[in-house]
C-alpha cells in the first residue's frame, strides 16, 4: 500500500510541475506582450497628434485598456503560479510523510504533562501523533485538532465524524486545493482575535447619523470647488483655503480612524485567502450529515460567507491606502476616502457580525476532519472502529502503532470483554510491552476522534482513557519520580472510586521505590481496580503480579512478550503471547556493558 501511495504522490508532483512550467511560459509571454500596447500608445501620439487630440485620446484609451487587461492576466497567472508551487510543496510533504518523515507542525504548544494521557502517548511534540496527522493550515484549525486528541467525543459525534472522514478521504484532490489556499496565507489566532475584538467595538461613525449624508456632501463641495477653480470662476487663494479646511477635516477624522485601522491592520490578504477557502467549500456538494451541516453554516438567505469575507477584504485593502503617501492626501481631501471605508466597514459589521464566529468554526472543523481524511487516504488498509455502549469491551486484531512504518511494524491483538478485568503483560526489557500499550492507547484516541485506526478489526466501549507510563521528577516543585507517579495514580484511583467509565493503561507501577514496596503496592492497586470493576492493561516486570490467583483468577488475563537467547544474543519477535513470561534478558544486557556477573 505504501508503494502505491508513493507512486500516487510522485504522479501528483510531476503533474503539478508540468502545469507550473506551462504557467511560467505563459507569464513570460505576457511580459513581452505588455510591451506592445505601450509601443502602440507611443505610435498613436506620433502619427495622430497632428490629426487631432480626440483620435489620440481614443487610440490611447483602447491600447491602455489592452495593457490593463494584460496586466490583470499577468497578476492572475502569478497567483496561479504561487498556488501551484504551494501545492507541489504540500504533495512533497505528503511523500515525505509516506516515507516515515515528520514534516508538519508538531503541536509542541499543546504539551501538557498533567493531561491524563497525551504525554504518555506522545500525542504532541516532535515525532508525535499530532505531527503525523496534522494538515491544518490555520491556528483555529490546529487548536481544534488538538482538542479532538485531548478528549473523546460523544458517540453520536464520533459516528458523524466517521462518515464525514470517509467521504473526505475519497476527495483528496479537493482537500489539497483547500489546504493550498489556506497555506498561502495562514489564518492566525491573532487575526481571529483582532476581528472578534473589532466586532465587539462600538460604532464610531454609524451612531452619528449626519455622517450618512455628510460623507457624500463634503466630497461634493470640495469637488465642486475644484471644478470652479479649474473653470476660472474662483481664484487660487480661495481654492487653497478650501483645501486647507478639508485637509483639517481629514486630519481630525484620521485621528479617530487610525486606532480602528490599527485594530484591523495587516489582515486583508489573510481574509482574501480565507474567502477563497470558503468559496471552495460553498461550491462543493457533500453527502454526510456533518459536512452538510458545516457547509450550511456558510450560507444565509441573503448572502454567502465567501462573498462577505471577500467584501471586508477589499474594504481593508482600500483602507490600507492610508499608508500610501502619494494617494492618501488627495483621496482624503477630495473624497474623504478613509471615512468612506470605515463607514462601509461598520455597515459590514452590523450585517455580518453574527455569522463570523460560525464561519471560522466551520473552516477549523473542515481542516481538522481533512487531517483525518488524508490519514485515512494515505493508509487505505486502516479500518473505522465500532464504538460500543457497554462497559467494558475492547477487541481488535492486527493492531499496530500508526507512527511505525508498516514495513517495520509488528501488529498484535487485544481482547477484554467485560469490566473488572485486568490484562497483565509481562516480558523482558525491550520486548515490546510499552510499544504495545501505546499502540492500544493511540488507536483508542483515534477511535474516539472519529478517525480510522491501525488495525484489521477494532471495537471498543465509549470510555475515557487514562494512563501512567512516563513519569518524570520536577525540580521546581521538589517532586521525586516516585511522588510524581503517586500523584498520577491518585487521579486514576479517584476516577475509579467515582465509578467513571475509564480504560487504564499502566506501565511498571511504582517503579520509583524498592522491589518489596513496589510489589505490595502494585498488587493492592490491581486488586482495587478489580473490585471497583475497572478495566486496565498493566505492563510489568514483576512476574509475581501475574500469579495472583484467589480470589481473582477470573479477573487476571495473562499475556507476555518474550525474548529468544542464542549464544548470549537476544532476538525479539515483538509478538504478544498468552501466559506469563519466563525468559528475561536483564542479566545478559548487564554482561554486555561490562558488569561482571
């Protein structure tokens, strides 16, 4: 399967590179063509000047129109070239991902050592599940993907997401177009916060009703004065006086406008790309209920979200002319340019403010589901799990860790079909116990997101996952490794005592204390889990734990990973086997580093 996906992305890259060459040749040709209208205008002046200025004006206007059209075509081709280059980059990243590289944003900002499972399962940070999945291209989308991975969704939501992800996984060319638009200019939380803060600001000009007609009357007055001056009806001194008066008006207005513009500064292009993304969604027909609902949020009876976003983007582009010293002065004296844009922006806010939050949420959700859609597409062998209502069942075959390349991955089963069961996994060092626990945990997390999972079959009860696998001390809090683990175990015990529906993964309980206390404490914890009808998988080196009999013989399920030793060399097959492990490798490993035993 991996080879076929490599071939697919290589073909996509080749196709887009071929398209890029065509676009670049066309743009080069347009560059030469633009010279033609300029030369034509020069020739019009040369040959028609003596014929009459009307002919010169008409001829010049015609060729100027042709020149403007060519410039517009050039700008369009430049945007297509940027789009195609970005798309090639994204396809190259997909190819790198197929080859086992981690090339997307790693979500390190979401790392939370106190979370019930994300640190243990390597959900965030370098070489994490988040980095492997992440195809989001906006900060809100990234935040939402992190939220999906941090907590299980309701069962009804999971089922809706599964249908949506299945549909998206069959529409990857469309996903890549959407991803490309957003990648060209990332929509950040800073932009989102600016917009939301501006939405809540009181109107500065709309509340003063005379501005509705003064915005037109004042420009009409100064333009009339200009016409009278050019026609010779008023003197230059009167004209200069009028300019000074209107310059003062423009200056006073700008003192009010400047803070508003600062609030919306530098977001026009981001909104333009957002408009393109939304337009792509609006034009797409979906079949799953969730995708239909997300798309419907972008429509109202009298407008489309893409048109509204495009409109505010253009208004902000016009307002940005404040920074153009050449154009700002005449535009604001003659047309009160900044005032016109601010009033138009306030009208926009009044009309669309209730829809903006919903639009941004919809885009973020599309990006997040697209991430799982591409994951499902890239791994067609994955399956969508069955989510059960009872507590507790987890069953699966050929379960593997999705971050391990298929060529290197060893898959294993899991089988727990009632609550109050503890699966004890014994085994020697490096035999695969921790990887097995993480394989189970990561696939549970994916299942509760609505994603496909790395297994040939998988069914699990709807539960919350809690783990204790990777414990670290904290010098700032003067916390030892042992005490840090006790704190984590207390959280688990509190959930168990509250009779919550949880699934627990534990790796080497109480490793920070002596062997006697570790065995005593581990045995007591396992008995408590059984008595409270909790369900868990516990990996341990302590073989005596696996031999707990009365009265818990029916509640302990023993499995192990073993090691084969030949001429003091270790061989691991990483396959889960029934029963208790009887072969250990610590002594051999110690000998290998020089400890004389």
